[in-house]
C-alpha cells in the first residue's frame, strides 16, 4: 500500500474537510447545542492525538472522525454517540482520564467512553479461553449501554476497511474475530449493511483467493445485472404507476460472503448459485395501512412473474426480533432466472438500513412492542449468568445471534418467536423459567410429544408441568436457546449443591459410626483415596449414593494400614464458610455411552487417535472387533464418516454420578395377581427412578418381563434390584447388556 504523505497545512485542511463531511446530513437532527458539544469533542480529540500516526502514516485523528461518521450515517445515532465516537481512543492512548471526560462532557459520554476503553484494553491472547473471557467482558458492556457495542462495531468496521498495511498474521486474527463475534452482533442489532461489509471484509482477509475470485465474477456481470434490473422494472412500472404508487426499484448482488456460504452449503460453483441478486421495491405508503400496500405490490409482482410459494417470507405480519420488516418473494423473472424480490415501505427500508436508531425513531408510531428491546432484555438475563465458563458463555451467547426464527403459538393464540430448531422445552423456558424447570411434557397441535420435539412455524404448544419435576443433564442435549441452557445449568448446579450438603451430613454421621472424627485432614484423605479433585465431588458422590458403606469401610482399612499415601497426596484447599470447597465441581468422566439411548456397551479405544475420557468421540462398528471409539478430529474420522456412515454410533463421555444412563432389567417368576403393579410401584416410589418402558407377559402361572429404566449409578441399580427381588413372586432379576 502507498504510504501517506502530506504537509502540515494539507493535513489540517484534510482534517477540517473530513470533520465537515461527517457533520453533513447526519441521520439525527442536530441542535446548536449538539453541534457545540461535537465540536468540543473534536477539538479535544485533535489535540490529544496530535502526535499520533496510524500505520499508514496518516494523522491518527482520521480514525476517530471515520468512526464518528459511521456512527452518524450508517448506524444513525445522535450527538452523544458521535461525541463518544470522536473520544473513543482518547483515554486509552493519551493523558486524559475518565474523570476528565466526565468533567468536560458529563456522566453519559464518560460511561460510554469508559466502556469502549475497557474493551480496547482487554488482553490480546491466542488462548481461546482468554479470548472468550475478553468477549464476555465486552458483551457485558451491553448491560450498561448498548451504544458502547454500536460504537465498537463502527470502530471495528473502520479498522477492517483500513487493514492493508498490517502484517498478514494480524489481518487474519482481526478478520477471524470479526467473523466470530462482531458480524453476528451487527446482524442481531439490525445493522444489515454493516454486517454484510464486515463479513465480506472478513472473507477478504481469511480466504483472499475465494474473495477475489467471486468479486471479479460479480464485477464482470455488473453491466448484465443492471440491464436485467431495468428489464424487470420496465415490466412492473406500468402496473405500479397505474395504482399511483411512489416507488423506487433497486437491485443488488448478494454479498460475497453469502454467495460463498451458498456455494459451500449446496456444493455448487458461482454460476450455479441461482439467486445471486435481489430486487428491492421501496414504496411510499398510499394510506396509513403500510401492510395493505405491501400485499398489493406483492399481487402486482406475482401477476407478472410466477412465485415460488415455498420461498415467501412474511416479515410484515410478524417482524423479526431485530425489528426488520419486509415481504420477500422469490419469482421466476425474465430469461427464466430466479430473483428474490423484497417489498418494503420507506420506513421499513430505513429500519433495515439503520437498524437500532431507526427502530427507535419510529417506535412511537408502532403499536407492537419493540422486538429489539425484548431481545436486549433477554440478552441481559444471559449476560447476568456468571456461572458459565467463558467459552460456554460466548458459545451460548452466539447461539441466538444468527439464528433464523420460527413463529409458534401459545394455547391462548399469542405469537412467540424462537430460533429455528428450538424444542418444546425451549418454548417452556421462553414462557417462564419456572414453567421450564417444572416441565414434564408438551402437547403440540393437541398431540403429546417429548420435550425434545423440534418445533415448526405455526405449531401451537401447551406445556404440561409437575411441581415434583426437576431438570436433568439430558435436557442440555436438545435445548438450543441461551436462556434455556443457562437456566438448566444453574438449576443443575443448585441441585448438586443440595446433594453435596446432604452428602456432607451423611459423611459426618457415617464417620462417627466408624469412630473417625470429621475434619479437613480426613476429608483430604477421602478425596485422595477416591481419586477425586475437590471435597465438593466427595460430598456429592456420597449424597447420591455413588460412594456407599462398603467403599467407606475399604477406606478405613487402608487408612489404618498406612498414612504415607496421605502425606504424599495431601491436597491443600481453601474452604468456603460452609466447609465446602470454593472450587467449582470438576468434570470427572468415568463412563462412555452410545446412541440416542445412551447405552453403556463394550468398546475398545482406537489406536490411531488414542481418545481419553472427556474427548469428543464417536463409535465405529467394526466387522471383527466390536465398537472402536475414535476422536471426532481423528485423521480417519472424515473417511469413516463419509464411507461407512451406517456404522457410525454417536458416543460421549459422562460422569455417571451426575447423569442418568439407561439399563434393561430382565425379571421372571410366578405370575401373582398385581405383580406388575407391585414392581413398578417399587421402582417409582421407593427409588425415584425413571421408567422408560415396561413389558411383562404371563404364561401358565409364570411371567417374564423387561423394564427399561434410567439410574444414576451402579450403587443405585444394585439397591433397586435388591428391592425388586423382595417382591412376592419374583424369582430372578438380571441386568441385560444390550437394548
């Protein structure tokens, strides 16, 4: 890139020119007081950055002015945000403090600049967990003032636009961050133009060959595209004029990034992507009913061009939760080409272009509650959940950023929007946390369905609850909304704490019986003996029965033989006030389960990738050696999954003391009256074990049956089998290894 070169006088003229250009025609109307405040911010920024240069050699002040221009024009924010954008690097890069900014501009601008400074000063690290922690901190600024994130997105956009002079490795890092978090955020805040530019620039620096190839093909076909739009417009013009519509017809190519995504998703070339560009009809409403006009234009378009009924998207009757409104129709246009036609009023177009700012400009004229405000409120609930580790937090947050939406109905006919792929349980949590936590089933369109049932647009859902119902870890396998996941995880953690507290009380009682004093030394010995990591793990396993009397007696016997092991393995830890370790519960994987039913089956570990407990894995059914377990990123994984998909089994490591797993019990004996009822009562009432299926048949005085149940661990299963054996008539209870 050519280095910047100019005299001081030329620089000052250019700075003044850029400042005036930034002020010209801003989206919000600026009062005289607004302009004075912006000028004051500009003067301080010029003075503060006077000695600084960008990598290109340009005066640094070019950057804050450019960011302020994006904030004023493309995002459409007002004077407060424009001033904050001009000042966004002053505290980080110069001698000014947040207190100075507050003295000069007041609390609001100081708070926004403070939020932007915190984001800029986050540690730069390649470690994903540290990066995730940085993103968590950045997202938490949404709690204070959403304008912090909006200005940060503008800052990121200008940095992406001016990255040519940076080293390659920095370009790739910044572009990857942009695609990972900033583009999805811009999308979710309704900044579609900025989102598109961020995605395209992200692709430019992460896959430059692909980007340049698609760009050259778009450029080559630009003239052809313009002719096509003209021919399309000419056909519609007469009919639209006849109805006295004031309108504009615009055409645009889909973004390079979205064309690339389609090429990958559909495994096609550039020429085979069938809807590469869209035509937009922007109309001035002829009456107060914008919706009526939109459908009138729809009927005119479909009179001339045949629509694809499967590709109609009505975001006017039910706007997206970002506030976006439009009708999208895909039609067969001239030359038999598929074309997406977007119908919007001028107001709808403004909201689509500006997002956040336009949404609030028109808010007083809309009857519906603000979709964006609803989203921000939901977002705050997720942000406030500090229980997740940083990586999970960011992944959960990202779940809903790009999600396509479906629309479903409550039993009373109210409409709810959920991400595509949401389950009945996601819907329960969307209604209320308590309904989600006590949910035991659902009816969709009047039919009983499992909680994992995938909802479709138009479904009507009724949630069935039970006061005794509790969430379990399997729920996390099929909920997709950040709200549901965070609430389930929090509930499971609370349940674990209760079990651990009960376990601690049980342990004190049992140790007293074994003539051992309960103290920190003994607890550490027990933790070491059972190969655990924290006292919380120990109390939890005693509370749920995973560690029983016989195992405690084994500990006592070992203890009386030797104290040496204890001194070697002594674990020193701080305690909370309750005596339970402050350290979080650790993931301890002691079982591998297979298939949808999560069975425990015989297996061997593949030598090509040597998976260890906790790795993401899958099972492969071999011809002679049973099930071989491979890591998901095993060098052979792609070959096995593509060539032998029918022999792949889903698999995952679990901590069997925290997760239920399915087993089948085979029972036989004498066929007494009510024996089936007696067996199920023992299972349900006494042992609090979930029954999946039961099949008992009698034949001339004897019976045989199979019962599929979920249990926590082997200890619980053994106790259950002992209870069943005591039922009159039962002769034998055996565990069956396969379903």
